[in-house]
C-alpha cells in the first residue's frame, strides 16, 4: 500500500497524459484518414468566406489542427517530446477557439474545455511527476 500512496501522483500524471493523447490522436486520426482534411476544409470554407476569412487561412488552419492533433496525440500517448506536444496542442486549441468563435460566436465548449484543463494540468505539474514516459527514458537529466 505504501508504494501506491508514494507514487500515485506519477500514475495520475501518466493517466492524464495518455487520456489527453487518446482524445487528440483519435480526433486527428478521424480528420486525416476518415473524414479527410479536404472535407474538413469544405465544412468551414463557405462560412469563413462569408465572414471575409481568406481561403488560405482556412486551409492552413485545417491542415495544422488535423495533423497537430494526430501527431501531438501520438507523442503524448508515448510520452515523447511531451512539452513540445502540449504547446502545439495548446496552440491548436487557440486556433480552434478562434475558428469556432468566428463561425459561431456562442459555441459549445464542452469538447474543448476538458482538453484545455488537461493541457494546463500537465504543463503545471512538477516535471518529476512525468517519470512514466519515453522522455524520461531517453532524455533523463
């Protein structure tokens, strides 16, 4: 029992990281391989064009968010380059929030907010709590 209470924060950090990674990875997987990025662009393109957003920005944002979710989610699951993945996924959420805010000023945040909280949690917890990761195996100081 002592081992469990001694290392529960490490397990909590690992569970939060892997859970967040799964959320992003599967969303990115769907966007890239099932729905296809071209179809993601098509969904937003008309509404954004009516609001004066150039197609170039819609295309860039769609590709960025789709691949960031796929790659960043995978990296989080593996525990590799965690902080870089968290920063990119944080930027991803900002881009998504801007896009949803432009498209629908009052939008449902129930899918975005938990991801934001988990990103912030993982960025704020002490570094040594992330000891169950490939980063610790390969880049241990």
